[in-house]
C-alpha cells in the first residue's frame, strides 16, 4: 500500500537480510499460507544449494564481498558497484544468479505483477545484474523488478499495516455479528 508496490494487486517483496524471505500479496491481500509460513523462499532448492541450507543470506553476500577484497557491507558493495568496480559487480552478479532461481520459481507459481527487492541488500545496484541474469536464464517469463522504496524497515511497516487491517476486520465483523 506504499512504496514500489503501491497500486499493484499481485506483488512479492523479496527481502534479503539475515535470511531470504518473501512477503506475498495476492489480490491486494497478504498471503500467509495455511500455517502462516508462506514466503519462506530462502530454502528453495537450487543449483547452488545444499539440501536444508538457505539459497542465499546477507551473510553469504558479505562473505563473497570479503573474499573479493571488498568492504563487508551491503552499502559498501553497492556503492562500489555503482562506481563501476569490477569486483563489486562480480559479487552482485553471483548474488543475482542465486536470487534469479528464487524469483523465477516464484514467478512460475504465482506470476506476480511485480517483484520488489528489499532488505539491507535490496539496493538498486543489484537490479541490473538481476535483470541480466533473468533475461538470460528465465526463458519466456516476464518479470518486473523494483528496489524497495519504503525506508525504515519495510517488513515492520508491513506487519503494522497487516495488524491494523486484521484489527479493523475483527472489530467490524464482531460488531456486525452481535448487532441486535
């Protein structure tokens, strides 16, 4: 309801931080799954994964950066990539390769109108390598990407919005059900 996904009824926020998770909004409503675990996409199997291990985490990105002799911070890698640093661009390409598998899988299953990349590592510098990998590897899938435009912890803001919506529904449902 705000940020890059404003006005989009089917959108996925892919958050790359300590883990990799997806906030899935279908028909304008958050999809939680039958037990509340929908969106745990960090454990999808893929070509770079070990069964039961996450496909990508922020720590993995920082390890790739450190191995390339770069600052171990998302902001540092992104800043260097925007300046054209070849090592930083290679790190983002490797990250993009792993994320592309997840994004293509999500798109094949629910076909969102938009996939928003968020979290500490959701910098716009990651979008071009990600688009490049998806164009090369995702076949006929049409995937629109955007960087998160919500400052200050979009996951918390989304959770607060969802809590407000659930409280409103509960209040009005109870009021209507108990009206004389």
